[in-house]
C-alpha cells in the first residue's frame, strides 16, 4: 500500500519538478488507478501483488473515486472562472473622472443633493467663456476655477492698471502692466491646476465672435462697454447659447440670464438701445464701491454652477438687482419683446 502512495507522490512532485503539465500528471494518476483496480479483477485471491495492496478492492475503489471527484471539482471550478468576465483594470477603475485630490477638493459640492457626483462631473466637462477680466470677471473666474469648471476661456484686451486693484481681486500689484487675461490665467492655475484655462488677449470683435462663442457651452458677460454686450448678445442668440450677464455702477449691480433659445428674453429685448453718451457713465467716471463686483460676480458664478449642474431655478426671465447702499435686493420679471431686432 505504501508503494502506491509513494508512486502518487513521485507523479505529482516529480512531475512538477520535470515540468509535467497537470493534464499529464492526471493521466499518470489514472493509469496507476487502472493498474491497481485491474489487478484485483484479474489476479486470483491471495496473489502476492493484491496482498501487497492490502487485499481490499473496495478501499482502493473509494480512494481513487475520491481523487477523481476532487479532479472533477477542480476542472469545474476552472470552467466557471473562465466564464466570469475579467474585472476591469484596478488602476483604471480607481482613476475615475477625478483624482483623490479633486474628490477632497470638491467634497462640499458632492455632498450637496442638488449637485452631487454627476453635477461635479458636468462641471468638469463644461466649457465656459468669460468676457472681461475686470471687476466682474475677477470673482467669476476665481469661483469658476475653484468650482472645477473644466475649460474656462477668458477674453479681454486690457492690461492691469494700479486703479484696478481696488476691486479686481484676481490681479496683484506685481501684475501691473501685464495683460489681464494672463494675470487671471496665472491666478486661476495657481488656485486649481486641474482645469484648462484659455486666455484670449484681444478685444471681442465681429470677425472672431461667432467662432469663439461657438466653442463654449455657456457665456458669462461682464464687459464694461455696451458695444461688447450687444455683440455677445447678438452672436449668442444666433448660436442658441445662454448668456449670464452682469453689470454694475457705483453702489448697484444687476444679473440676469439671457436665453431666447429657451423662451427667455435676450439682452436687447430689455435694453433695445444703448444709452446716450453720458447717461450711463463707466466705473472710472462714476466710481464703484470695491466689494460690489465680488457680490455681483459671485452671483453670476453661482448662476453658472446652477446652469451647468441643473440645480435650482436660474434667472431666465428674471433680473436680480442689488442695491449695496441700502442692502436691498429685488427681482423683477422680464419677457421677450415682440419685434426684437436680435431674437424677435
């Protein structure tokens, strides 16, 4: 009996050492079982060989049957494993849309029921163009970068001036003389290196407006002149792009979302013509309290986050007006104007 166990040991250990495959070792095991069981069948009782095997056919039959069942179980398990699809590469699965640093950074967004993970992914995939890198553009750009908007374009042809620093918080004293788009780009990249910033150091003009606005999902307009506002409104209405527009002077600011493609008025529906010279003086002429652009720009950035993620109710068909002098906020309804030269 011992020599059978020794033979099995030689088949499996010796076979492994000699690089026999499992199939070859099972074949040798089957041959050994056949020889032993056949010995009990053909040799007479009391034969030295059967006596050396213990003289009991049943024991060996049960023994090799157990081995056979174990072999069948192993083959069956291997067959089942082969039918299960392979799990995705763990490193790729762990990457997901965000790195661990980004998940930690945007955690306060992700826990918000109205934004959550899908909303943060939408922000990452969004392409937003900001017109103007001055008073309104400064907080807008910083908060869009901080919120994780994936691609942010900014167009402006001005350079940073000492007089800007009282309210244009994205720029620093060392940036005086630097084009505003590049100063803003540096601040945004320093705030969030995971985003893409596209600076356009030029004035928005008719010849580039169509191609530029078409490349973005949402436009935030914070320029300081009516020519640019009407141009943005006209091109965006033609392309069906929503525009979140802001304006301010002295102690008061206003924000609205212009989107005639979705039933809301455009800017020209509400303001058919630019005011006559002198009736709407610029900030340099009339002055502006320093924190006011941050308040209005912050509202614009909040509306952009809502627009991208689908959270809450936006300012389509409504205009929010903030009076900082008396700390009053009011919302007025707006509607499309029949015969509007832009969207009517």
